[in-house]
């Protein structure tokens, strides 16, 4: 049996906890818990409550009870596939990147099961220009994990081993 990817599982647990903690702080103690509620922290960053009923970029919006649970099932299947992939990955860096994706996915799944939507609150903006949709820690973890996997896959490929040269002296 393979060794457990402890680093990946640790990153997943850490990011899952951080995601749920930040969502609780924003919606609980800070009271930013209804659509339109916001608190400007800097000239370019605000905490803004946005319930997200879909997945990335508002795709696959779950606008009914059935579609909500289908979305939970689909994202749960993806999270399970990421967990299996993580156990098969040999490199620690890839395990950690997959752990970030897994932790983020689980954080958003918990929201969808508990609330029916994902709590987004990070609003990065420059004046009225918003280069990103409002997001959360889980979304950031998923994005960074996927980017690390892509960069490693495209730029850090293992060099193929050269075939041994045969002695042709006869």
C-alpha cells in the first residue's frame, strides 16, 4: 500500500479550516451577511457578501433544490477524484497542489450543503474595475493549486531517460 500523502492532506485540512474560519468571521463577527453588505478595507480590497449559487464564473447555477444537490454530487465526485489522484502522485509539490485543490473544493461543498450557496467575500478592485469576481479562500486555493499543477506539467517535465548504448564491436 502506498504511503499517505501527508503533506497534501495537511494542506487540504489547513485550507479547509482557513476557508471555513474566514467565512464565519466575515458573516458572523463582522456582520457582512446579506447581499450587498460590504466593508472597504483598502482602496482596492473590500469584504463584500455575495452568495454564489453556481460554480466558477457563475456557470451551472443551482436554482432549484434538485440542481443544488446535483451540483453537490458533481463537485463531490471531482473532489474524490482529486483525492485519489493525490494518493497516486509521487512528487510532494504535486501532492501539495492537489491538497490545495481538495481543501478548497471541500470548503465550497460544505457551504453548498449547509447553506445552498457558496459564501464569496473577497472583492479585489481598482476603482470600478474588478479583474476577478468576488471570491473566497477556497476559490483562491483551487486556483493556485491548479496553476501550480499546470506550471509543473508544462515547464518541469522529467527528461526522458536515454536508452543504453549497445556495444556493437564483434
